[in-house]
C-alpha cells in the first residue's frame, strides 16, 4: 500500500513537472509572439497609437507580464493537465485571457498616445 502511494505520488509529481515545463514554454513563446502580433503595422495597437514598433512591443511585453502575475498559478496548475492533445485549445483559452488583459492594460498605459479617429473608435475595424 505504501509503495502504491509512493508510486502515485511520484507519478503526480512527474506530471506536475511536465505541466510546468509546458506552461513555461508556452509563456516563453507568448512573450515573444504576442508583441509581434499586437504591433504589426496594420494592427490596432500601431494604427491607433502614436508609438514606434519598438515601443509598442516593449509596452505589449510589459502588459503581458503584468497580466500574467494574477493568472500564473492557475495557468501552471492547469496547462497540460488533460494531456498534450488539448494543448491547442488550452493555448487559445489562456492566450485569449492574457491577450485581452494585455490589450486593456496597453490601452490604459498609452491612452495619452491614442489617436481619436473614426477608424480607431469603431471596434468593427479591429475585431474579427
């Protein structure tokens, strides 16, 4: 019985380490890719703010890292918990949560640089 408990405990610890590695890698990728996506030339965050591409990427990364703080424990606990077949769905879920938060934080942080135009004020131009 004790041996079974130790085996299950070891398996659980091993699964947790794998989940943490998956979550860490996902965060690394998102930290690199989200600023590229947000700050592409034709995107809202470049078209509607008077900001350079470099400054846009820096602000996006800061916003992402800020948003990750309250979600980190949940992300690391749950990312990959259902196995690797669900990773695309989980990546989309967590990417949506963090992307939305980072977008809101970006806008709040740079509100003084926002361009007030009909194009920028119409969400239909930016939401698929």
